[in-house]
């Protein structure tokens, strides 16, 4: 049980008026003269503490407490007021109360129609509860008086002066404290009474108020009150300062509004129409509708205010207006809804492209996660592969499957950092960078943004564009991408960035680290045939105004075009040759020769001319000293021939064929190993003393370098010196050491596909490259044979034919 203290100010005022000030004063004096009884009925209260001489309004509605008040009124009108430790107690027990409280005298009691009581009580003295003598129907306890301690010293008087001064300021600033309180405090002479008066007005937690009640030393009590009072004053002063600032801002806004309304009224009376004001208002409305980010909105409003004050003839007027147009037209809050139907997305990808399973799998994984987590950041993918492997068109298909806008930006030859980040507005003709331009063109903040040819970025005195791309392609930074022209953050985290490159080497490591690399190495003969039938032929037939009734390609014709008229990893040249044939047929149709044209293998030369590429492996390797190697190039894998010859001389060693340092070192290592193992190879140990060796890698003037030709050079030298020709169906790749080990190399898939295109059936690879065969298509692995070697000696038995029985090799002397 506890007293309900929620009396309204009107109820308190009504009770005061009905009782009268004089009557209350008389009852208060009477209460001071009364002796403190040995025991008192105890009235628990929550969220308040009563101090001596202070008046407290109470409302009592519980039946047990009403009995308590009735009993006190019959005896001496004295009760004990004690605070509850916690306000969450429903049924108050003795252990829920503080030990110290305040004896109080009931000044006035009014019974309400609902049987509840309204009380005015006045504290008389501090008390301590020594023993509870009754629990039902209400609490009753023996009490002992607590008296103030300490004398009125100079320190105490100084504290009183300070408290009175601060309290006066608090009363002036606090809207809920009447001015009479400050006058009352100035007239109080007793330090304890002054502390109690001030404490009763402060808004403090019950625990702090109870501490002040239990502090009997008046000096300590004044010091505590001074601390709480100073804290209250600082809060009130800060609140007053804030209110003053708000009021000044409102007054200024009202004045400006009033003046604008007057100006409008004057213009209306004069019949004038302010076009510039209308323009500013239109820009302001568009700025609000654009839903800019808070920082961008603040900058836009500041620029709009500058524009409103600027004469149209000013040089900067156009600059500010253009800047605002860019801010407004960017898709700050415009997004396209993703198509999260996984089977439909897979269908779209399969319709547009054959194979490319790794890329399709990654896109479907992204869609699946996006379906489960709507706020997922866009991935940064990098498609790496030779030209013509459909890197760009895959990006378009991804956008189509997602239902997003597609934007393509070519980075080839870009050398100016401003192309990415934009120019600052201080420059004449300044514009945002191409990233922001692309976002404006897309009209949504989540397009598929393709950065083509990222490996061909340049760098000069105008900056490093690849470094500027770090912020664009970093998921941890691009949500606050800052363009120099806008000078505010723009969120790129929802954009799905796709970059393309032929090779990874020119891309700086820091930029490469931001991207997830997906390889598109090239196509096999069968894959090219499927792509030509399903995609290239229909596309070119339609592009040349033909139909299925005009032209038809047989499979063998397409296969012959791929083998004899193109030699590439991609399908770009294949598409050109198909277009060449379509043009020839289109001419016949235009001339009125309308019969359907069936293109078979025998007809291909009549359209495309003589065969351009021959399978010359068997011819080139028919004699000792020629071996077939596999190389990786920017346009995919390729085969190369390493030729070795021997002539009379004295330890001469010549290397030709535009070789780089790595290939020269491989040749030196191969020769040294052959000389060291001459006896095991059944070669004269002094063969080099009377000979000159020449190694040549013919391929025109194309520079060649890389750690892939070591085993090929060793095989060519061994073939030359032993007189055993190299098998024409064998190609090889791998690096070598002076101890005879074969080291792993890269680009295995591209090299194997190149061997397949050249008609090679057997490939020799380093043993540690066996895992890389997982990326090779299953059909290719079925049609080819692979040998994995750890040492160079193993290659001899796999690659070399038996030595001719009759005659002597022209290279042995």
C-alpha cells in the first residue's frame, strides 16, 4: 500500500483557497508546538520525499490508507511520511521503506465523491523508524527524532549566501517555480531550513532527496544542495540558450516570410510576374522530390540560396544552375526492382550464351542471396579472357536477367583521373566524371555498370585513373563515392560493377584485389560450332536482311570456317567470316536469284577464298631438332615451334626469334642440362667443343617471353643431338631447372584448347599442373591424352621417336 500523489495543480490550488492562508499558517504554528509521539502511523509515498516545514499535497484512495488517515484525525493528526525505495512495489512491506522519514501534521482533508481523500500535510521534524509495532490494517512504528547538527559558522553563512544567489537564478529560469519562492528563501535564516526549502523544489531522484533528508550536518547538507543547485542552473541556462536561438530563428523566418508575402502582393497589384522567383521555386520543389541524401540536400539548398541572390547576368549563374541540374537529375532514391525468379534468370542467360557455366553459376548465386537478403551489396566481377569470348555481351545478359539498366563505359586509353572523378567546379567547362554521368544516364541507382578494357588504363601527368577506380570498386568505400564536381557523397553500393580485361598483369594489385576474377579462356571446336549455329548465324542472317528461306549453313561448313579460316580463342573472327558469306548470299537474293542457298563445306572457299590456316605440325616436326610447344598469349593459347640446329664451330650458342630474358634463360638451362647428361643421353660428351648451337623460335617479329618453353627447348636440343624426331602429335609446356625438374606453369586451359585446335592429340604437362585439368571441358579431355612428368628425363620416352636405323642424321657429325 502507498499513497497516490498525483494531484493536479488545480486541486491543490482549490484546497489552498478553501482553507485560507491564515488558517494554514495557524495550523502550521500549532503543529510546531506539538510534541512528537512515541509511535506514529506510517504513510508510504513513492517518487517524493517530505522535508520539515514543507507542505505536500497527497491523494489517498486505498481503503487501508483511508483507515490510517481516519485514525490519525481522531487522535492528534500526526502521521509519519516515509519514501519507498523502489516505485515498482505493489504491496509495501517494512523492508521496502527507508529508515528515515518525516513526521507530518494533517493541515486539511477533503473527502471526494468517490470516497478518496485529498490531503495537505506539513512536515514537522525528521524521524527515524526504530521498530514496527503494527502491520495491519496499516503500518505503525515507533519513531525517534533526528535533529540538525553543526553550528552556524562563517563557512555556513557563506554557503547560505551562495545557495540563495543560485536559487534566485534558478527560480528566474524555471517556468514551474513561482517568484515568491526566491523571496521566501532570502528570508530564511536557519541553514538547515534553507537547505530543506531548496531541496524540496529541485527535480532529483528519490535516492538523492532521501540522502539530503538523512544528512543531519547542516554544512554537509548545504554543500550537497549547492552541488545539485549548480547542476540544475547549468541545465536551465543551456535550455534557455537553445530556446533563445530557436526563437531568433523563428522570428527571422517569420520576418522573411512576411516580406516575401508583401513583395508578392506588390507584384500582383502591379501585374508583374517574377519569372526568376518561379524558377527558383520550381528548382526547390524538384530538389525536394529528388530525395537527396542529407549531405547532398544541404549542399543543394546552399547552392540554391546562392543562385536566388545572384543576378542572372553573373558569370557563376550558369555554373550554379548546371550544378543544381546535375544534383536533381541523379537517381538518389530511384531503383529498379530486381527479377528474383531464379529459373527465369537462368533461362535468359542460357538463351543468350552457350556454356560459360562458371559465370552463370555466379550470377544465379548472387540472385539467390539477393532474394534472401534484400540489402546485399552489389558484387564487383572481373571477366578475364581473350578477345571475342563474349565478355561484354555477358554483361548485357546479366542486366537483362536481373531486370536492371545496363551502362557500358570503355576504359581503353583513359589517362586522365578526371574521367573517373570529374573536374572541380573551378575549371571552365567542368563536368562530373563518367561514373556519375553513367548513373544519370541509367536513371536508377542499381544498374549493371560495365567497365570495359580495365587492363588498358593509362597513366600520365594528369593522374592515375586506376587509383581513382579504387574507391569506385571497393565495397567498403563506394557507398560514399565522392565526385570532384558534385563534392558530395553518392551511394554506389547498390550498383553491380562488371569489369573486363584480356589479361590481369597490367592491372595494379590493389585494384585487382577489389574484384572477383572469373576466367573466360576460350572455346573448343565443338563449342564454336554450337555458338555459330545457335547465336551467330541467326544474328547475321537477320542483320543482312535474310531469312531461313534464303540461306542455310551445314555443320561441316561452319566447322571448316572455324578450323581453316580462323585461329582464335573467341568467336569474333568466326562471326566476321559468317557475315562475309551472308553478304555474298544477300547479293544473290538482291539480284533476283531467290532460290535457297545451302552453304556446305565445299562452297566455303568460293565465298571466303583460299584456306588461311593449315595444320602444319606434322610437316614442321618431321626432322630432328623441332619440337612443338604451348604458349599463352593475350588472345588465348597458341602453339609455337622451337627449332634447333648444329654446325661446326667452337661453343657458339645463338638464340633468335624476338625472345625475352626468361626464354633466353630457359634455353641456356636446357643446353647446360643436355651437356651435363650427355653420357646418359648417349651423346658425345665433347659435342659442344666442336659445334655451334642455334635455337630459333619462328613467329615473325612477335616478341615472345614466359616460363613455358623450357621443356620444349630441351626436347628440341635432345632431338637434334640424338637424331630422334619429335612425335608430330605431341605438344608440351613447362619450365625446367638445372637439376632436371619440371616446374608448373599457368594458362593450362588456354594451352590445351590451342593444342586441340592445332590437331594435337597428346600433351605433356608438369605433374603439379594436373589439378588445372579440371577447368578443361570434358569432351576435350576425352579426345586427348595427357602425360604428367616431374623430371626432364621422362619427356624423352614420351616425345621422341626411335632413332632411324638406316643412314645418319644430317645433324650429327
